[in-house]
C-alpha cells in the first residue's frame, strides 16, 4: 500500500480537490465545446471533430480528432519520424486499469486515437496483468540498436492494492503497438511505483522510480536493449517524492517530482544535477504564482522536448479526478521557462508553440540568432 501518510492525506484532500476541480472545469467547458469521455471507458465512434485546435488550454476538456476527451493519463510522449505519440492510462471512472491508449499528432494540439497499446488480461487470474491489476504511468522509448519500441510502466497486481510495487516491461515493432508484455519485477529487488524513463544524448536510458514505500527516488541505468535494469542504480533523494519527470538542458539534469498525496495535488519539487550520476540538489518548487502550492491542482507526469527546438520543453501534468471520475481527469501542459539554470513553470490560460519564439526567453530557437 501507499504509505499511511499518503492515504490519510488522500482522504483529507478529497473535498478540497473536488471543489478545486469544479471551479476549473467551468473554465474548461467554456473554452472547449467538446464532449467529455464516455465514463464506461469505451471508445465512442463520434464524427470527426471539425475543430482544428491551435492552442493549448490547460485544464480544459481536450478533444481528440473524434471529438472525445483524450484518455491517456499519467502518460508520456515519444517523437518519431515527424510524429508525436502519446501513450497514457486508459481510465474509466474507477481505479481499475483498462490498459494504455495511444494517440498521434504532428502539431501537438490535434491528436488522433490510434488504439489500445496494451490491455489487461481477461480470463487468467494468475497473469501479472490479470484484469483488476493497476497499470500506471506508461513511458515508451525507441531502441536504435534493436529497432524495438520498449514500454515500461508501474504495475500493481490484482487484489494486492499498491503492495506489489513492480516495474513492468513490454515491447513492440510498432510505436502504437500492440505491445507484448514481457515481465514484471522489482528492479534490483527495489520496490518500484511512480516512474518515468529518460533517454540521454548518448543513447543510454534510465528508469527513475519511487522506491522503499515512496521514501526514495531512484535512478537505474537500463541495459543496452532497454529491457532490464543494470547495477548502475542510485538514490536521487529520500524525501518521499513521486511522479518523476526528467529533462536535460545545457548539460544539466532536472527532475520534477510531486509529494505523495494519492490523487490530491500538492507542491512540486525540482532536483538538479550536473551529472546523471548526481549528486542531486533540492531546488524547491519550480511552480510560481497563484496555486503554486498545488502545482495548479496537478501532478507531474512527463517533460516533452519540442522537436527541433533547442531549449523548448513542455511540462505535462495530470489534474486527477480521483473521486470516482478518473476518465475525466484533465491535462495541464505548460511551457518550461529557464531563469539562468533554474526551471520556472507559470500558469497560462491558453498558449501555443509560438510562445517559444517570444522575446524574453533565455533560449533561442534552433535556426534563429
Ligand atoms: C499518486 C500517483 O502519482 C498516481 O500515479 C497514482 O498511483 C495515485 N497516487 C494513486 O493513489
């Protein structure tokens, strides 16, 4: 199970979180006239949306090209051959896993549903992915050596709450899947809950995960085929953090994390290092402005480098609706700003990629001087 403190906080924050979501959703529906997702978790066959999105509207309903709110929570994005692929948790109302959905986009605003990349297994209660398990925070990398797409995710076994604390690995020849489940395990014997993957410039990949009942945040280098952990396995922090999201900019490594309060939002915290081997320093909360203490009601999931734009990164976070409506959880994407070597995240009601061209940025887009 999550730590006792985490569970207590979950209940304590529930009412507050509910009120918070209501106030934000009124803004969301005013700006995006799309349908919310089908709460049963089934994909609906709506007519393609005529609306071409040209902005990000953090916290709003985000319709896919069928006009249905995107169902890819706790996700990550891989850019491959001119297309972005977004993999995330397919959710219904309740906590039970429905697998992972994949969407594709060329412009980051308009997303086409590609299907289920990996589903829980029905009819085999002994299977690691037996229906009723929890499958969370999928991330995909492409392995240039094996030419395979490799997915890692957080797996909790059916009927065991959050006590299994395993990482799981799946593989595919195609980015959108279907993925073949390989195995689940505790990397080097360590518990593994919230997680992300990070691929460094030299092709080395790392699994970053909450361990020791969420007390430790660990980083473990993966094998050359990305299918398993190596013994290069270190502790980044022992501050009870989860929801890791990593970026590298101008040779420095940054890790955005949340505290542990189940589905309720809390203050983010940034860690920084000159080397991926550490040491990592605690840089405090990178979020500024009103609601910074709840990360704008969200929890980090991924940092997306914008393709072809040096220094352009998008902070991706989930505004969870953990009180029985997980499918309607919202996405909050915001540009990452750099103040010297400090990461700063500020709220924007609407924004678009031209923001990265604007004067005042400390980084110059590729091809500009
Ligand atoms: C917080 C984690 O970040 C989520 O991915 C999920 O595991 C919830 N806890 C469950 O309470």
